C-alpha cells in the first residue's frame, strides 16, 4: 500500500470528476448549452447537514450558460452517476448549490487506511524530496536564551518536522554569531570582570554585559590561569577569555536546547565565513556585478535597484564590513554553495526591515530571492493569575528558557508555543500550562491518547483484542462519522501547515481530534454486546490513537499511556 494516502483529497477529486463529467454530458444531450466550464469551488461545509462537500459550480456557471443556477444544477444532477465512486448521493440546496454525501464505504476505508499505514498515516509527498534548511533560534552565544528563543525553538523545530512529514528533506541549523560586535563586547566585558579580581577601581561601562554569567566566567578563568593575563595586552587577554568562555556558552546553548528536545543537524559558525574569505567574496561579487558604489570612503550596495527601500553600507570607511555582510554571505552559502532549494529563517518580528535587504542582495548576486522565506515571530507575554510575569520566582531575574522549563512541563511548552501562528502575539498562561483539565489543550490531547490505551487494556483483560477486517460499515453514529471525517483531514492538514509554514495547524488539528474523541467516547460505548460493533469501535479508537501519536511525534510531545 502506498504510504501517501489522502482520503479527503481522493474524495474531492471524485467530486470534481463527477461534476466535470456531468456538465459535459449535459451539454452533449442539450440540457445545457455549449460553453466553457468556468472555475468553481468544492469545499467542506461547516454544517454537515449541507453534505460532506458542497460546490458552487452551478452558481458560477450562470453567465456562461445564460441560465438560472437552479436550472443548471438540475441539469448537472440529472447526469451525475455516483456508481463506482465513494459518493453516495448529490442534492441541490438553496439557490443552486450542489451538496455531495460520502458513502459508508468511504468512511470504512478511512479507518482501514489509518490502521494499515500506522506511523506513516498523515505523511504526504508534497515536497517531492526538495531540500529545505530551517534556521531558527540562533541565539546570541554571549548570554542565556530568552522567552522569544523558547517560542522560536518550538516553532522552528516543529516546522521542520511538518516539512519532513510533507515529503521535504528538511534540515535544522543554528547560526552561531561567534564574530562581530557582540563578541567584541563579550571579550571586553570578560576582560573587565577578570581585571576587577586583581585591581580596584575598574568599572563596567553601561554598554558592557553585566550578567552574572560574565562574572562566573571571569572567576573560572582566574581559577584556572591565575593573574598571568593581567600582564598581557588587552587584545591577548580578551582573545584568551573569549576562547575560554564562548565554547562553554555554545555548549550550554546546545545542552539547553537538547533538554527542549531540539537537536540540530548543524551548528554553523559565523567565524567560518570570515576565515574562509566568504564575507569578502560576496562584496567582491557585488562589486563585479556593478551593484555597489563608493560614498565618503564607504562601499554602498545599490539595494533600491533590487527591490529594497533604501541603499545601505556594506563596508565602512575603516574597511570593516557591516553586520549584514556576513548574513548575506551566509544565505548565499545556503542557497548557492550548499544548493538548498529553500532556506527558511524563523526570526523575531523586529527583523521585518532586514528581510528585504537580504533578498535584494541575493538577487544582485544571482540567487533567486524567492528561495528565501522568513517566518516573523511576534513577542510572547507570560501570564500568571491574569497578571504579566517578567521575573522568575526562583532567581528574581527575567525568565529564560531554562527557568521556564523548571516551572512547566516540556510538553506544555512545546505545545503552547505552537498554539498560535508565529506572526500573532501570544499570551502564555503559566497556570493553564500545568492545569490538569479539559481547558489545558495538551493535557486534553494526552488524556485522549491515554484513555484509548486504557480502553484497549480493559478489553484485553477480558481477552478481547483487535481483529482483522472488522465491519467498519457499522460505524454510522453522527459522532463516529465526524471523528472519521476529521481523521481523513490529517494529510491535508500536514500539507496546509507545510505550505503556510504554520505548525500551529497541527496543534489545532490534534486538539480538535481529542475534543471529537471525548465526545464520541461519551456518546458511544465501545464494550457493547454487539460484538461486530464492539470490534469496529475498538479499531476506530486505535485509529484515533494512531493519528494523535503521529501528530504529537511531529510536535515532539509525549504520548503517555496512562495519566
């Protein structure tokens, strides 16, 4: 069996085929005049009373056929032949809508498909193996990760999972800013803290890093080296301190992200771009292409000629490249040197003006700027008891990724940060994240999974286990049909989330699935006297469990068997 099965898409294609065929036949027999069939829509109605699918084909054809929509709909309906399809019947509604109802065999086929595909159910071949690089978090290595990084980490990691499920070859990458101004400031701050250990009267300027981590690094360096670097030049002392502290910070970032269940395929260092000459190379390329000019001793990029709102400096008058040049070199490396089909950056919303600059530079360099997509992420507001929270109860400092994960479960953090689209402002309710109730979406989803496990164990204790080929045609209750219909939407949801770079569609899907399952559980007993129905319902429960597990796997959220 092909692992890429999409029951809803297949049914919709059948509806389109029935409509196209019926309209052509109606024109052949003369009940509709000869005309070109216009574009029409097939959609899933919000109210199931209006069918499983509804089409406006007759409505939008009124001008082409010069007839009233209801008459067109009647002519189409006369020619619709549902035999051999998964469509049971078609009806006319209102002023000319055509509503289609799926057959019992389709519903039975969905459950069967989910169970047969197992872990592969929901996967699609949308991406056709195209290579995508998702870069996310890329936090400054001079300090701890903040709450924005926590949201970016969950979004970026889950996005990569969704893209993989949709048939892309998706890699995760962390860009380490281990060069430039922030590293210079890091070295300066470390040097001053180190000197303070041996000399009085040394003060920290306002623009230095004042965190406890800087003090701790300086002390650890002194414990290991003593005061011997007091006699060295400032340049040598800073270099030694950065070489000592930066790897520890980077290792700390890696360890903290692993605790958050994020493992990168690659940690890419900015310093490699400088050491390899890639930074100078992109400036040379832009010069060669006539995309630069000199002004007051600085080298400017003609960004406005390539779609940006204003030109900007590439190399200052002192010969030092601006911060954007390594970023240009980095993205040129992604798309040209390494040949990714698409590069996706997950960035804070404050980078919105930075994106057109990158795209303009890539265009000037001959790379397709459309191959760079950026997910802009809004800020997070932590809330407890309805009040905004800014400080950690334990440390009295701003809450970081590490302190957040000390307060709430990792499952809740990853799920909650993916509850909303990245570009929406998000209130993270710390109380709700640890609440064990139906109001907590991650708890409710995990409870649905655990409840199904308990159903299976309870029946197994009575020596009732799943059978091959149960009679799924018995699953006719409204709650059962709604549940099966939602199961069928998983592959489409994966495609939708991948196309829109929006993993929140997956959390919404699995939350809705859990809600539908709990309603079904309350309305339809599994352990009924009718054995055939019992086995069909047990298998439906297992299909729901499979879908929940597959989505939670994408989100890297645990699926507990008991709660």
